[in-house]
C-alpha cells in the first residue's frame, strides 16, 4: 500500500518539476545562461544528463519566475507618469529661472543711473562755495568745530 502512495507522490513531484535546457532555465529564472551554468556547477540548481548527453536543469514551479508582463506594463506606465511630472517640474523651474534672469538684467541696467543720482545728491549736499567745507558753525568753541571735522563725511550725510 505504501508503494501506491509513493508513486502518487512521485507523480505529484514530477508534475511540479520542469526539465529545461540552460537557455529555458535562464528565461524561467530571469537570469543569464552563464549564471544558470554556474549554479548547476555549484549545486544550487538540480540538473540531470539526458541520454544524448545534454544537461537538463530541474526547476520546481515555485522556483520559476511568474509571468510579469502585466506587472512590467504597469511599472512602465507608472515610470512614464513620473517622467512626465518631472519634465513639467523642470519646465516650471526653467521658466522661473528665465523670469529671474530677465528681472536681474533689468535691475542691473538701472544701476549706473542710480549711482549717478547718488553722486549728484552728495555733491549737492556739500556746498562748494561754503568756506567751512560743508561744516556748520553751530558750536561756539574751537573744540566743537574740531570735533565736527574729526567725525568725517558721514556726519554731514546723516545730520
């Protein structure tokens, strides 16, 4: 009775095992044929020789890679969506950079006019006809006048 059970288990094992050549095993596992050969040589994959001398790799159904066409198609579509989003973000960043560059160029062209106006304002604030050199004679003593001269040009500008 145990012989019947044993043959039935052998039949079940045979149904879940697949005997493939190196190329077929590589495709089923999703690796290269050289990787299959190395695994057979190391003993991590079972194999047997046929009567004509060719090697067949024995794979269980759970070792074989499932058909991932649907998964790959979904992955490709997700990656395409991400790429489109990244391109849009890059386009927006390029537009912002262009606008900032134009604004910077506009402001830079105004700098010489602003510098000229500032220099003109300084010249107007310091009177060339004033014998005191732009210092006011508000102090009664000579020490006050010396103190004003030692404070420098910035005191004339910010009085």
